[in-house]
C-alpha cells in the first residue's frame, strides 16, 4: 500500500476555509450536483458554499477542445477548487489539462495505486499538476462546504484492468446524498459493501451503465431514488446496457441519461436533492 502525501481531510477541510468567497462559482450559492453531458465519459460537478469540485473531467476528443470547460462555464464556473480522478482511463481524465488551465491552483486527488501508472502520470504532467497539488489516497473522509465526502479506493495491481482501482465516492448533505463509482466492476462493488453505509438518493451507474457494473446487490445497498447514466449518444459500446436498465427497473430506480437529456442537475432543497427540469 502506498504512502499518502497528505490526507483528504486536510485538502477538503482546508478548502472549506474559502467558503462564501465565490472563488469557483459565479452568480449562485446553491448547493448542487450536475452530471455533465460531455459525450462518452464522466464529469460530475459539485458546488457548495461558493466552491466547485469535479469528480472526473471527461474525455479530450481527437482534434477538439475537451467539452468539460464549456459546460462548466455554462453553469457560471470559471475555476475549480478540487478535482477527484477515479482512475486513468482517457474518458475520465482526458480533460484534466483543460481544467487545470483555468484552475492552475486546484488540488487533485487520485487513488494511490495509480501513482506510477503511465497514463495517470502522463495526464498529470500534461496538465502541469505540481507534486504539491496532488494527493494520492487509499480512502479518506473530509468536508467540502456542506458536503461530507467519503472516498474508498480498491486495491489494484499492475497488469490488471485499471477499472478495478476506481475511486468510489459518497457525497452527503443531510439526506441529499449520491454515490459514484468510476468504472468499478461488480467484483469491486461487492468488496465495498461492508465498508460503509452506501445508501444514497442518487447512484451514478458504474462504467456508463455497462452490464459489468451496478450489480443487483450494489443497487440494493445504495437503494437510490435516481440513477444517472453518463454516456455518449449512439456510443459504440452500447451503453447503457439493457441488463443494467432492467436491474434498475426491478428496483424502482428512476433513470436519467446524459445522452438523451444533456446536463442533469440536482439542487439541494429541504434537505434532499431535487431534480431541476
């Protein structure tokens, strides 16, 4: 197990010292989560007390500007304070350089098991992330504005599919809560079941709705009201898979998809997440 350079709590609690300054947010102080519609990839925006955090940063399509920054600006975000990277797949970390250009002092956190991973190291280098900015974590708990953030990282070993090392995050503001799992497969979900109370209002379906994630046992543990699929329109992978949608239907989960609905926003109101339509 690799040594942490600095615990998550230090980063997230420290970030809360800037609450109310509007450093990363313009024109709104509403606590909210937005699942950004950035094509085939993941990028989730969290905002609280005038600060902004991203969980993953989406892809960098060949020959075009990564879409994540344009979507941030559409929500009045001109800088980001904290970036969590679930794992080193390009559709999750490809937009990092674009995010860091507008947020050169943002703190970045990634699973410690990917500290020497060539794809992760290359993305950090291209984004000019300084060693003092990066936190390598095995799992921590911290506060970001009104949100409690709990991170779990599954052990991953060189030569394995890097989806197995995906960072799993639970974010809570009272009963307003969500769980996101990167591309974690069902084996990782099962290993995580006893580590935390994973119940949440919103589940971000793992691996863009792939049948290899979001197992019935995991969906039952989270027991969400809403399920979000982040995927590209007519993507070549067939995401979300019909089997995943059937599992969601069997558990009464209301499914929303970025490929069909665009950016999907939930605001915290009356202690819960409310879908903005």
